[in-house]
């Protein structure tokens, strides 16, 4: 694999970009090619600032199409199953326990019960938010969990009107440091939606927990940014920088820094190709990525790869790239759907190998699908 840094100087205040691609268009080999700490994705030596993957521990196995993952205040977690529409409760060292089934979920090639976000006031309101693909439109719902976590009920729909389709639902939810709920949507396989100010598709949406519009949203609507193809990852850095991972078409997947009111180019531009829209800070070839969930830890954005079947470390310094991408666990665990920072400083990741209908599928391994805990450690010199 060859890693190429951006070769044009950024404008003042603009983000730098880095690009990871296969040399000569070749696919990576099937064996595990996790780099040694400090090795770049090209195999050449590089200095790693921050943390790198260490020991991997299995938290749960035998899950069916896990998609969303969110931590509760006590350090346990919730996970959504896309096709069954179930939400499960996870504790280390215990088997997952079902809490309940979210009503009204309609399953398609990429749709079903998708992202989860735990209310910042969960200790008081016991509320969890879920992204649901449904008819006539996709929606975001508020769910009330019983205090004993043995049942749930849907309290209200807080956002609807997101066009549904067989594919490109987006689906990631994340509470930002501003207390608002950020939502990644897909273009519903209609690229023109991303550039249409009247559509909620192909957008980053931002709403209050009650579904109302924050007064500082640039559009006066739920839309925060536009021109996205299929957003499946949102995360916030310690300085408040907002990042989003985005599936490209056939050439470049993207990691973007989100800015209010900006257009990110789709369908006119893809990656750094094209002159329209904001430039991504990292681009990765779809064979090596097809990105989904992202998390911030140890000086980097950690990005799960579906078709690429690996975990990417993308070093960042606020809104700028800060080094070369490095891939770990290449084809070791299969497709990686979700990456979440755990309260203890580790990462929890979900595999997505029972999700056979989506692009970049692989045969399930014994025990799939799994949730894995990845310890983050200082690199050895």
C-alpha cells in the first residue's frame, strides 16, 4: 500500500489532506498485516505520536448484524441489531441481555435499526435515541428504557422526513459537546438529494434533544452541512472539532471536518477530485475502506472499514491531518462497522460479517458477529 500526502499547500485556515491508496490498484493480501507500532501503512518507518492498538479482548459474540453501540453512564453499553431491531445490554464478562425491540423498523439492503445515542441526562431521563429506517420516511426516535434495563418503549419521534431507499441511509447518531444531537444521513441512492437544500438526505443534521432546531444552525432548519454521499461516522475531538466519515462512489472515501453551512461537494466532487465543495482531510480508496463508525482517542481518528476489513488510525491535530494513515487488523476480524471510545480509554469495535447483503461482504467467521475491546497503548521505540 502507498500512502501519499496532499501535494498542494492548503489555504490559510484550511485542512490538510492525506491519501491512502493501493499501489498499482492492487488489493491487499488476505493475511493479517497489522503494522508494528510506528510503522506506516506503506511499510516505511514513521514516528507515531499518540496511542496504537494493543491487546484485543472479546466482549461478546454471536450477535446478528450489530450496528449502533453506545455507552451508559455506568460503563456498560447498548448495541442495536440492524435486522432484528433489538437493543441489547452489554457488560464485560456477561452474556448480552435483550432490552426490547424498537417498533416500526423496516429492513432493506442497508436499512433497519441503525445508530444509537444515549441522552446526556440519562441518569435522570433514561432516554436513548435511535435512527430507524422505516416508511414513509426514515426517522430518529426517543426511547425510554426501564430502570432495570429489561424493557423499552418508544416515547416520540423527534425527527422524520429523511427519504428512505434500499441503500444509503446514513444512520449514525452522536451527541456533541454543544448538547445537540448530530445525525448523519445518506443520499438515499439519489445523488441529487445531497445538493438539494430542501432534502434532509446527504446531510449532517443537528437538532436539540427534543427535536427542535438550534438557533445557531446555519440554515434555520435541521441541516448543518450538505453535499455528503453517505455519512456513517461522526465524532468530536477534545477541542470540539467535528469529524465525519463518508462513503465515496468508486474512487475516494473521505474523512471530513464539519463546518456550519458548508457544502462537501457530492455529487459534483468525490474526494479531492473536482473543484466543488470542501476538501476532506483524509481520502482512502474504497477497496481499503468503505468507512463506517469513527472515534477519537490517542491523537487520532479511528475509522472502521467495511470493504477494507481493517481499523484505520488517522492522526489529527484539531482540523488538520497530522501524519500518515496506518491500518491495523487487516482482514483479521472482517468488516468493522462501529468504533466507540470506552470510559476506560479503550476502543470497542463491532464486526459486521453476518451483514451479507451489503457491499464488501465476507463469510462469517465462527462466533460472528463480535464486539471486541482494543486496548490503546504507547508505541514502543
